[in-house]
């Protein structure tokens, strides 16, 4: 008899980040997921990911909106009448972060991205991925999180005259 608790393993997930608004499709790959989506639950950083399809080697789910910043974690549980278990994984290879991209209009109030000389505030509960070279800003106040993508931001290119970090 198959026991998910002994053999379920996540090998990778794509994409590894998505919008705090939710609605992103996430594909988790691995082994021994079964085929019954009604007994599979996925939780990303404390937020449910709504499972749409499951096969022995793949789970597809849709991310829920992030309501708060929580520790990065991926939890997959397999239930059912034959027992159940939690999938094991290598956290350096399987992770998901809720990040709002600097380049996305939905990141900014009224869909208006900052322009040169503006002040930008990243409030508690928001995580921004700086995936482009932003205009030169006056001040960046970070109370949430700010993550720099090495592919988007230029090395040594200043993006603000001043940064203030409060726990971000």
C-alpha cells in the first residue's frame, strides 16, 4: 500500500515568486502526489494555494492574496483514507515569495509608478522586487521589504538620495 508520508518529495516549484494580489499559477514538481486534488493542500508562507490539478509528479495551484508578510515556507499535505503525510523538500530549491514587481503598475497606488525626484514608501506588509532600474528618487522609506534583482538593477547605480529602513 502506498504511503505518502514516506515517499512524497517536492523537487522544484515554478515560478518562485508572485504578486501579493494572488492569482498566480504555481506548478510544483516531485514524486508521489497521487491524482486526487481533493486530498491535496498547498500552503505558501501561511497563505492557501488553491489546488486545481494533481498528478503523480505535478501539482498546479493558484496563489491567494497575501495578507501579511510571513516566513518563506511551502507546505504540501496529502490526505485521504489511506493515511497522509507532508511532502519533504529542500528549502533552497523549493520556495515561493510574494513580491510586487517595481515594473508592475499594480504595485503602485492609482497605477502610477514613481518618477524622478519622488519619495517612495514601502509599507509594512508589502514586499517589492526591484526588477528594473528605477528613476533617481529623493527618498525611499522601507517599513516592509525591498528585494533587489541582480538582473534588473544596475550595479552601483544609485536609485535614491536617501534610504530609511524600519525593520525591512
